[in-house]
């Protein structure tokens, strides 16, 4: 047998995450600093375009860019292969080349779609994340995970493809509804749960959205710092980075069961975090009282801790088997040993068995 080995130098990945109120006013300059090209495609959705589309287009145009706007329908239902085909066609129509830039202007759905387009169109073009939701600012815009959903589950097709820059302007959060602000707070709370108990306690003291906004730059910064550390240790999500999935194994199953309509991502993750912690505490894997503490903080930030109809778990749990966090035919769930200290627990579907016992709480 002849064997020929291909060895390629792997370039290091490094990009800035800039967090500053009013940063959107400087988007033209920020993009101009990273490219000599003067062609940009901005991928956004109708809601974000209404608030910030003209501003971003104007700032890019002022720097000499030819700007094409690709405006999608909002919502998780948009994150499909059929939509990707439309996006690719519009990129071709805009004349975008490999030396040009894609800008993701929106929440997690837009960031995932734009990032996947950047990773795959012409086999890779540069892109910039400008997250406009709290959830995207603290989580999905950082770390390079991009992709789309399948009918069988969320984020089952995608790539690891990092942006060239992440530009975070906390002022854009002012246009979020209370529901979607709370959605982002679920991810914020997650970071305290898995890595920083003092951060968790700080969130417990911030009783209102207004109180959170007074501390928003430091809150976003702390979340991004925790994620940066975990991503640098484990870019491809096979080890420590999996801690970021706390609440997501069950949360993604809940989203898929409800067709990404009646329960949004952060609310599903909140239910997932509280439910898994209750199960693990009952099994002696989590310090007593942790569930009560977590439920209290979720309630403070207008988030649910359980499903409205517990009997739905009979139909929800089959989605868990499709979860992308399965490795070597084992399900890896993230549990809290205690607040601020998460671990990866290898198990199987039986871990969730108590949820299907007549819809009773674990």
C-alpha cells in the first residue's frame, strides 16, 4: 500500500471583540480597517433592517463601500437550507467575490446564516458579526459556530468559521422587546452557573431590565471573556467548550418540538437549565439548594423554569437523541456540581426518564 500524507500549516485564528456603546456609528471605519475591498453584503432580517439597516448602510457607504442588503424574514424558521439557496443567489447577484466582506447584522439566526454563507460561499469569505440581540452579543456571535437547522433538530448542519471582527453596541438592545431581552438573559445567567458564582450573585441583585442596562457593558464583557477562554481551550466542542451547552440539550429538543414558534431559544434553555439541575440534584449529583437558587434568578429575569404542559415531555425527549452533543453514541449533558462549577456528565436517554412519568415533575 502506498501512503501519501498531506501536511498543511494551520494559521492561528485571532479576532477582536469590541464592546462599546455607540459603536454602530463607527461600523464603516471598523470594516474599512480589515479589507482593501470596497464591496460588502449586509445580511439582516426585516425587524433589524427597520431599526438599523439605513444607519449601517450609510456608514459603510460613507467609507466608499458598495453595499448590498440581503433582508430575511425574522425567526428561527428562516434558518433552513432553502433560505441558504436564496442567500447564495443574492450574493452572486451582488457580485460578491472572495476578497469581499459579508456583514451579519442581527441576532443569532442572522449570525448563523450569514456565518454559514461566509464559510461556504466561494469556499470562504471574510465576515463581521454585528449582533443586535443580547443573546447574540453574549453568546452566538463569538466562537465560530455557524449553521442551519434540519427538521430533525437544531444546528445539525454547519461549520466552525470565525468572524474577522465582532462589533457589539449595547445601545441597540434598547429596541428589543422584554421577551427577547429575557431570552438573552438566559444565556447571561448560564455563564454565571457554569463558571462564575459571584457573577451569578450579581445577576441576582439586578432586579429589573433597567438595572441590567446600567451594567450592560461589563455584563457582556464578562460573558464574552468566559466564552473566549473555553473556545480557546476547545474550539471544536469536544471537551471543555461543551460546558457552554448547559441547558441546551433539553432546550434544543423543546425548541424543535414546538417548531421554533411558541418557545424561543433563551426560554427553552432556561427550562433546560432548571430541569436538568432539578434532576441532577435529586440524583445527588448537584449540591442541595442549587435548583431553588437558579429558579429564583430565572424568575427575577422573567424566565420560565418549567414547561406549561409537562405531559409534552413524552414527545419532546425523542428529539434529544438527535442532539449534536452526542459523542461515541453517548449523550453528554452539562450539570452543575454547585453554582459556578459545571461538569460534563456522560449518560444516555434514561437520565431524563423521570420527565415522562405521567408528566410529573422530576
